[in-house]
C-alpha cells in the first residue's frame, strides 16, 4: 500500500513507492521535454564528444511514469567519430534516467547518424528524451563544427497554454489583388510546431477595398483556412466590400492538431462581384487612420483531451 507526496513513511517504512512517485510526476506534465537549459554543443577539445550545459528536464518512462531531473554541465558518455570525408551526418544527443537500485543515474549519451547526401537522425531509444539533433559537416575535424537542427522539445505543464505559435504579417503599403471571380490564391503561410496534440485557434484579419469599381458595385471577398495543404472544413467566410471603402475581413477557426510541425495559410479570392474593380489591401497610415494589412496568427488554446 502506498501513501501520498508529503506523507512520511510509517514505523515499518511503508510509504510512497518510487513507481507511484513517478506516476504522480507524469500526471503533472502534458509532454516531457526540456524545462530550462540543457543546450548542446560539440566539444571543442574532446574528439567525438558533445557538451550538455546545465539544466532541468522531464523524461517520460511510459507506464513507469516520468522523472524530473537537474543536470550540471557534462559531456556525452559515448564517443562518436569526427566528420565523414564525403557527407554530413546528424547525431542525436539524449538523456536516459536509470530507475533501479543498480542504475539510478542520469545518463547523457549520443547516437551517431549515418553520413548521407540527405542525412536523417537515428531513432530515439525507448524511455529517453531527445535533447538535440546535431549536424556534423563532411570533413569536420572537430565536434565544435556541429550545429543544431530541428526543434527543441520543451516540457509543458498539464493545462498550460503556449501563447502565440506563429505570425504572418504583410506590411506592404498597397497591394492589388486579382480581379477574377472564383480564382483562388494561397498566401499568408505560417509554420508552427506543437509538442503534443493541441487545440489551436487560427485567426486571419485583413482590410480590403473594392478599388476601381463603379458607384453601387460590390464584391464578396472570401477566405478559407488551409492546414497542411488541405482546406479546414467549414472555415470559409465572406465579407461584402463596396467601392473604395475599407472593410475589415475577419476569419477564425478553433481545431485540434496532432503533435509535430504544421503549416497554415489562407486560400482567398473574390466569390462574387458586380462591376470591373479589383481587391486592394493596405497596411499602415492612410488619411489619418492606421490599418493592419493582412495577418494570420496561430494561438495555442491548451492540451487536446
């Protein structure tokens, strides 16, 4: 029988066992990863070693729960070779936490990638935390030549928000659009990364006028969100624009995305119109007013349940 955090063992030594302790830790984090520090650099004087600066992290052990750790400055336990004569390679530096009486240490190690024209990092061993993927150029004679590639996996407390994940902002002063009805364009691309399955909000704003049209003519300006090359269902919005009047067009959509890299953009154009005008966009000051141009933002709204 186990007890809770903060409760001392009884006279027989019965208390919180390590497995339950690790499961309590795991319940506090939506994703494992780096809490602070733990930057990786190639060691300038030790051949085949990487240096990891001090910092803290959460390491996920699956059914065994998770561990929290703090690590002083150290270097990798294993040694890899210096650069290949012909190709770059990508090495993977990672953490592993021993949770048995015979191995209760934090291990910092490295797996060497395979040199190739388009190198990829090696797989991550089970129960380990990736700290960095390091690209070592061909012909390198020192590990100091290695540079980090890819994202850092940060630990996210359960229920925490990540704020704004990405922004596109068109700051051109005056931009004319294509006058063709139902000719759709993709623009305002934003790349973002999420460390776990998340709920995100996509937000698009623009100020658009129907320039060059006759009195009483109108244009229906439409936009649709695209995520990873596909239309987001039910995300189309239309705004009625009159001749030479700035109209604010707003579109937003909340949806779930999976862990990893994503790209969002706007597919937009004229849905319907009368007359022979064209869409026109503006950023900045005009006649004593200030306009935002075209923007796309991606906001994190929390962990997907």
